[in-house]
C-alpha cells in the first residue's frame, strides 16, 4: 500500500516542515498540479523513480510513465505533476521506486 507524501503548505502565516516519509510507493494526495516533490536517495547507488502515468489517448493507448534517476546520496526536486497525465480516478498521483527513498512535498 502506498504512503501519502507529507506536504508543507505555503501561506502568509508560514508553516512548519513536516517529517519526510521513506517508502517505495508514495503518492501526492489530491494532486492539483501545485506540488513539487523532493526525493532524497540515502543509498550508495543511483535509484530510478517512476512517475506513474494514468492518462490514455484516442484509441485507448496509454501514456508511458516518466523515470528519473536519483544519484547515490543525492536529492532531486520534481516539478509539479500535470493532473491530466498522472492523476488516478480520485485525484492522486503515484511515484514508485525499487528501494525506499525519502519524500516530502511543497504545495504552493
């Protein structure tokens, strides 16, 4: 079962940084295209993260998910995920990887 990515929500009142989640299957809850995700790889090897695409085009053809390599002991910020490509039927966008990485989101 996937884990929701904790998010810091930006506002004029400020906010506190939530704890990161470490898992192999995570999702952006209620993805509205305004969330960036930080992926941190604490392992000694590069790890590929897959953005799971759910879109289909005319004729029932599916859109391939995007893969991103996160270098060993490094991190990457992923730009917002377009809902039309990545959201499932309840509005969540999923990411997966073969080993547990650390995830946190920033909603603006």
